[in-house]
């Protein structure tokens, strides 16, 4: 992303090879995130692992629910203004982080209230599906800047 932003700031042309490479790197991070969430979720379901809860953890997760969507919108707006699929893809990753925060928060609250240990893992599987889709789009360069 730095190469792209540096080229825009200097008024130069964007190196499409590097741009494509960076998009693919973002795609790989989506795939890795999906894999991690699935592996952790399966492990948690098999062991009935209870989430570690703390007031600080719940507060930080709640703050993330507020901050991450604002940051994702700002990145998307900037990416669209620049016509940069790369920045739009990064905004999608930030949006996914916001959803992971919502999932984590819901899991912590559900565990605290009714003792459900499985809800966070199930929500994580849904989010992993979105991550794979976003990764596929980034890999193929289908990230849309103007929708």
C-alpha cells in the first residue's frame, strides 16, 4: 500500500505489477485469517473451551466495535477517491476486523449471561466465509472502487 500511496502523493504512475502483488498479499491475509478462525473455532468446539473474560477485554472489544467501522469507512472512502482497489481491499479487511470484534463481544456476553461456549466459534465460521470471499475478490482483482 505504501508504494501506491507514495506514487499518488508524488503524482507518479502506479506500478501495476506491485499493485497486483499487494492485492494478492492482502488476499493471502484474508485466507490466513479465515484459516486461523476456523482452526481456533473447531478446537474451541471440540474442547468446549470457555472464553477468557475480563472487564478490560470486554471494554477493548466494545471500543473496537465503535472504532473499526469508522476506520473502515474512511479507508474505503479514501480508496474510492483515489481509485485504488488496494486501499479498498484494505478497508474490507478492516471491516472484517470489526465483524470479528462483534463476534468476540457477542461470544463474551453470551458466555457471561448464559454460559454458551459455542457461539463465538459459530460466528467465527460465518466470518471466515466472508474472509474467504473477500480474499477471492482481492486475489482476482475484483475489488470494486466505485460501488
